[in-house]
């Protein structure tokens, strides 16, 4: 208490003690006893400086936001690097499918000629008939269109990764289209190696789709 309150406090205690002595009361004077008298102690709530409080809060928020943005930026670069790496892996697989296709046709022609020779023995082989069968087979397993579209999708995905914002849905759509082409290649595959390559394509595409879920 201030000096003025100190004097009031002394007089109050003195009066209580006189009452004690006069009437033989039990002495239970304590801080809590004196504090019951509102004219001695009062609580004043100081006015807060809202601008000062906001400055302190804003400073903390700014640091937290800066750290959050930095963390998201690092995570974004990591995701971008991972997707680009997988896109490169997909491109390498597509090129292997492209290389394998004419080999499959050549192997089919060789097997067909061998089978016809065994059946006809000394009879002349009808080259035109063999050629027609090979053409039908080649057309059935042809994945040229799928390969071209996959390459286009990969290029589109890479260019989209360079955009600044709102690329999550676009990347997911591209990945869906890539998966569609991979499924078609797998369905046309009449060769174990191409089947395995198509499965590899689907695996990498699915991993990309999982990463895309973390991109806005």
C-alpha cells in the first residue's frame, strides 16, 4: 500500500486491538482480516496498449509464417525432384518398349516361317501369306500411338512442374492419362519383356500419383 493507505492500515489495526482489549476478544488479526475492508485495498486494471500487443503477436506470427513457407518450399522442391526423376525413369521404360516392338515382330515372323516349313516340308513357302500374317500380328501388338502419347504426357508433366501454383489437379489428370496408356500397352503385350516393362510403367506412375496428392 501507499503511505496514505499505510496510515489507514495502522489506524484500522489499532482500532481492532482496542476492541480486543476492551471486550476480551480472541486476537485473530491477519492480512486477510484487514483486506476485507475495501477502503484499504483496491485493484486497478491497467489499460492495455492494443497496438503494442499486436506488434508482439505479429512478430511471432511473421516468424512462424516465414518458417512455414520455407518448409513448404523445401518440401516442394523435394517433390518436384522426385517426380522429375520418376518421369525420366518412365521415359526410359517407354523407349525400351519402343525398341522391343520391332524385335517382337521379327521373332514372330521367324517362328511363323519355321512352323510353316515344318508343316509343308518341301512345299514352297507362300511369302505373301507369311507377310500378311506378320502384318496382322504387328498391327495387333502395335503400341506406337501409346508410346507417342506417353512421351507427350511426360513433356506436359515437366512443363507443368515449372508453373507456380495450382498444379496439383493438372498433374493428377496427366498421371491418369499416362496410366491409361500404360494399361493399353499391357493389354497389347504379347511378350513377357513388354509385359514387365508395362508393369514397371504402372508402378512408377502410381508413385507419382502418390506424390501429387501432397501438391496443391
